[in-house]
């Protein structure tokens, strides 16, 4: 084979590769595991009440926090120290609430992170140590026990004059790996005969597509019960764990409703690609009225009976912004057309919020507006 034909083949391959990359991308697909939550595979919330000690005078004032005083007295009594009649006035301890998340299928003895938050009038938890605290679930059972040094990641300082400065939240902190799991949830996934998948964004079309993709691989295994729930059953001779392992990697093109999210406080507008606009004309402009007061001294002529006086002189001007014309969007205009039209008007995000609300009021916006 000569060098010229080989060169032509390589050149053709390069053009083919370039054309492949230049081709328009197909509709984005997502894995089922990124679209749904699996029944029973979730965190469980844990809560506990404890005492943080070792604070540098930034703890609770025992006179204003009776729960802290009672907790210290009870703790000392369990240790054989009687302080019931003592006048405790320490500010080195603080009552706290301890929260954590118990991950699904966590084994006994596994560490989890906990969050510690002041419950009294403590100024800071920096450098304090959480004493042994039981963490209970919604059923009242103890699932973990926490203890350790609190890390706040905050800075707080004050002066004798009462001035103070703080960065972050010194009354809340975390203990990495500060709790050990003492009880498992007891959920047996492998014993289930079916699995319910919950869509994170409920939608009829997406639920139907998930069921169709699963049934395409395992006929009769999936049923879309409603926009939120899709129930799957493993085929004969296959266990649920291996079945779910295959299903969660299948790709589905999710469908989304036309929705416009508006955050009026921050001036943020987020629009989905499904937003459509009917035929509408949009105009936006500013009218500025300026009033300027200029004092003028009035001097009477010589030998007259008049008096010198200061007379106010007003200058009123009206400035109307020019050069902005009506922007017309044809029926069925896409999100890109709407954005281009509003950008052509040079509107700010806050002006865009008012324009979108006006378009919706005119019945020309085929989307749901949600104001945060």
C-alpha cells in the first residue's frame, strides 16, 4: 500500500471523528439510581441531650440555665459527689443538644459524626468536651453513644467595654466520628419480595419511562403505580440485591414540568428548558424625574425700599430612557428566545422577575411560577 492512500484514509478518519464530536448531543439521560430513592435505604435521625465541660468561662450561667445545674448535680451524684447544697456558679459547662444521622445498614461499632448545639445561654463551645450522651431514635431506643471534643471552626472574642466580634457560629460544632453505633435498625433488604422506588421529582412520564426500561430488560418486572412510586420485582431465580444492582445503572431520560423559580430576595430567576411563551410583546424602560433647587440672592436696586432676600429657584427635568423598543416573541417561543429577548432589552434580574410575572398574568407563559 502506498503512502498517499494511507494519508487519505487517516484524513477521512479525522474528519469523521470531528463530525462525530460536532454532532448535536442527544437528550441527556440519567441513571435510575440518580432519579429515585430505594425503599428502606435511608438515614435515621438520632437526638440526645448532653453536657459539654471544659469551657473557658463561655458556658451557661447556672442561674439562668436550671437544666444545666440539675444535670451537673445528677452527674456528680452518679459519680459519688454530693453537690445538692453547694452554690454552683461555674461557667465552664453548657447544656447541649446532640444530633446525628444513622446511615442505612450501619453495623454495630461503626463511628458516625455528630453535631453539638448549645441549649442554654453559652457564648461558645470552643474547646469543650462532650460527656457520654445516648442518642435515641424516633422509637425511643438508643442507637448510638457520643463523646469527644467539640470542634466549632468559629472565632469569638470580646472586650471589657462590651464590644465583641465573632466569625461563624461558636455555639454549634461537630465531633468527627464522635459516636459509636450500639444498635442496628434490623432492616432486612434481602428478605423483601419487591422493592418500591420513590422518584425524587414525581412525574408521570418519568415513572412510565423507568418502568418501560426495566420491563425491556426483565419483562413484567416493573409497575408504575403513580407519579412517585415504581414497584419492581426480581425475576424467578434472581435475588433482590443483584437485581437492584443491575437496575440502578440503567439510563432513563427524565421529563420535567415547565417551571420558573423566582427568589425575590436574592433576585435570582431559574427557568427550565420546557418553558414556552405564546405570542407577546414586551417593552421595558425607565422614567427619571429630577428636581434641583438652586438658591438665588435677590438684590434690590439702590435707594429702593426693598430688602435683600434669598429666593429658591427650581429646575425640573424629565429623562425618559430611549432606544428600547418592543420585543415580540412568537407563539411557542423557547427558553432561549425568551432569554435573548429579555437580554436585548437589557433588563436586570429584578426587572426580569416583574416581566415574567406580567407575562404570566397575561396568560402568555406556559409554565408554573414558584416564588421563594
